[in-house]
C-alpha cells in the first residue's frame, strides 16, 4: 500500500474534494440489494489489501445484509479520502494512520476506525517490503546498519515511511545518517527511481515488490513482520454522520465485511483461484502479475491494535507532521466488530 500524504490540515484538504471528483467514477456494486439501505463506499481497487471489500461485494454479503452498497472507485491515495469521510460525502472507506487522519480529529471531525483492513501475520504476505537495489545488495548491503549514507526517499507520512524509519531505528540510525532529501512522487515513480539510481533502497508496495524481485531490479529484504510484528497497515473507517444516523447500517456492513475476512483467513495465506479472480477484476492488472504475489494480505478479525496506532502517532509527532497529540481511543470504535464476531462465531 502506498499513500502520498499532503501535510495540509483537513479543512484545507477539503479543497481537494472538487478536484478529486473528476478522478472518481461511480460504478454499481455486485449483488446490490434493490430494497437495501444505501451505503456509500469509496476505495482504490488498485490497493492490494482492498480484497475483503471486493469479496464481500461480489459474494453478495452486503446484499444479504440488506445493504445497497454504492462504490466510488478512486485512483488516489487513502489520505485524499479523509475529506470525503469528514464531510460525510461518503459513509465508509479504508484508511491508514497518516498525519491527515490524526489531524482530522484535531480539527473537530470525528472519523472512526471500526475494523482492520490488514495486519502482519505469520505465514501471510506483507503489503509492503523494504527493498535494496540489486547491485547494492550484491556488493554492499547485508544488515540495516549498512544503510548509513545511502539514498532513501524523504518521508511524507505513509505506511511505507513507517517501515523504512523503523528499520533505521532498529539499526541505531536516524534520518541524519542517511540521505533523505528527495520525495518519491507516486507509484509510477518507483521503477524509474530505482533504475536511475535516484534511490538506493526504499519501501515498495505489492505487487510492485514482487515484480521488482522477479525482474532482478531490487532485492526483497524486510517486511513489516520482520521489523514491527504488531503492525496494522489499514483500517475500515466510517464517517461521523453515518455512525450517528445509521448505526444499524454500520453494524450490518461490518458483519458482512467480516464474513469476507473470514473467507480470506480460511485460505491460510495462499491464493485461491477465486481470490486471484477478485483482485484481477477490481485492480485491472494481469492474472500473471497477481498470481506472482506470494499470497493475499491477512485481513485480521477486526481487532484494532492501539499499540500500532500509538506508535505511528508518536513517529509523526517526532517528524512535526501532526499539529498535536490525539487520544488514540477517540479514533476507535470496536463495538461493531466485537458484535459481529459474536454473531459470526469468530474468536
């Protein structure tokens, strides 16, 4: 998962709503319940860990819950979805713990996360891997301390940055010990930035990580579970208006969502033809590309790690990307997932 984060506050970021409207397309969801309550869902189908949402749509789990889920697909980053949720223009969307998410609370908005989207888990593939240019791996780099003096992307507040900075910290290095002066401008810049030797190492999202490894461009080295085994990358978030006015719809949505998570968890981290078909359909990428990824990301069972969110908040505070500290508990509402697990018999 890659997120390009603007450091502007949420109110300023609301200006992006008009611009982003030109970048999104409203499409009908599979298995729509004609008589169901409308739920407006926005997500980027190109993101590798959106699989539970896609599966719940296509297997009719939302329709079974009498929900008419209307999907808005956006090619943008999850950080740019924050204003849509804050304003109540959409009801549900994936979110990551980027500075913009913490800042929305500081500015008076009340978006909450209600379940996990993915997390580290033994035997499952991570969503992002720290990779080293193959020529440097062959000749120089073997341990994190070898990163001293190398060129790495300048942090913008993404999950990718979190992995990179945690690797440096475990090696006893800081940003001053490496060359972090250039921004990585977007997903399309990953390949040229490595081929042109703009960067020596960087955190790369799937499926790019697998592609780079197979092409011999960069060495897949460390994932989240190698460095921060408690880490959760993404979450399912709801708008404050949706929570206040349609609590029952939220409950049914989360229960249908966790049905899909349970289906994915039953694969024990291995691709099935059905899951590959889902990712291919929604992402638009070739079957060969998706099948080459070691497996799906572990979706979890909705249990949110306060430790994971707190650690990310602390890092963004250290980098002066947050206006002030936020009470992490105020960002979370686990009641929906807890109730859904009881109904579904998930422990």
